[in-house]
C-alpha cells in the first residue's frame, strides 16, 4: 500500500470570529497538535496568535514553544506560517527579511524541517463577497520575498512547502527550485477552493491539470491536495490513486463548521485506507522526501 502523508492545518489566520473551534492559545495549539498526531497526521501546520489581541502574530517566541511542546510528546513535522501580507489578518507588507525573520530564527535553532515558502501572489476573494459587491484582498508574495524564503531553505536545508494557488505558482516555484539545487525538493501543495475565486474547485479533472504541469516542470516532486474554504473529501481517493498526499484541518474548512481537527484527521485516515493507502509516519515522510532529494540530485 502506498504511504500517504496526512497534514493537519489546525487553525489558520481566520481568528475565532470566523472559525470558532480553532486553537489559539499556545497550550491549546500544543494540545491540538498532539491530538492530530495521535490520530494519524505526520505533519502539523499552524499559526500563532497574540494572546492580548487574538490575532495572528508571527514571532519566534510564540512559534518555538509550540513546536517544542508538540515534539516533546509526539514525533511530527511541525511548521509555522508567514504573515498573510496584503490581508487584514497580518497588517501591511513588510520587507522580505522582516517577514521571514521568525522562519530564519527557527531554522537557526534547529526547530524547522519544513517552511511555508509561497511562489507567487493570489487573489483571495470569496464568491459571497463578489455577490455583495465587496472586495477581497490579494495575498502578496513578491519575488524578493519568495527568494528570501528560498535562501533560508538552501542555507539551513529546510524543505519548502509551496502553496500552488494558480498554475503560474507552480511554474515559478519549479523554475526557481531548478535554479537553486541546494534547496531540498519542495512539496507542491495544490490549493483548491469552493468559497474563494482563486484556482480550481476540488474536482479530479482539475487535479489532472495540475499533475500534467507538475510532470512537465518538476517530475518526481512530492505533491498533496489541499485548499481553503472547501470539502476536500472527493479528492482524497483520486490523490491516493495518483500517488499524492492529503492536507485537512480547520484552517481549510468553510467558516463556522462544527468539527474538530482530530475528527478531520481520523476521517482522512479512513478515506486514505479505503482508497488503498496507509497513513505515513513522520519517519516515512522524511524517508520519502530524502529519497526524492537523492533521485533529483538535491
């Protein structure tokens, strides 16, 4: 049976105003991280929050204790996010080095295996905003920001986790990785959506389009299905059948759902097994990624 990576994206930038069940305090995030790891997630992605405001704050002193707290109890690949530049969730666009400062600090401290390094910007407008005549926002990843993330990845051997919102994100990410062989093989995370206007809806025909381009631009690179504001379940079986991996969690679900991260991971485990796969352990993930590096000469 193929070993399938399961990633849990446990909170996101949305705040409890929009997603009431997400963990926000450090002890809550640690507890949720341990729970999803015990349920079958090998990879945990999270956002940190300022305890006084309840809004996302990207600081080493908030991220480090979460990573250390989860790893003290379970083995898992645990990695943080970036400021969502251009949104109302993370303030204005800052210089690249400032935006990635916590990533480099975590990498220097030996706490980082993977990192969010996103190639290209994307329009985050919800269909309900379009219907009301309201603007969304553009998630900004200028090229100098992307390259700063890739510099850190090369220097500290941190694996990029690319969010592929549009085909151009894949093309930029693959071309840049090809030009920087010191960077570990990126993970290509195809971002589908039903509530946002970016990218594709979660249908197999659109997964095939992503895979055709990936085969052309970065053959042999690992990939997973994911997204924001969606029901990913219809894509899990096709992803397993085609050799891919899966991300679930409250960050990616429609706002206001009455669910838990542990429950979403448990369901993903069942669906992966029903499709003929077996959830990968963290050791399996590391071994598969190392094998990809070796095969691709990285």
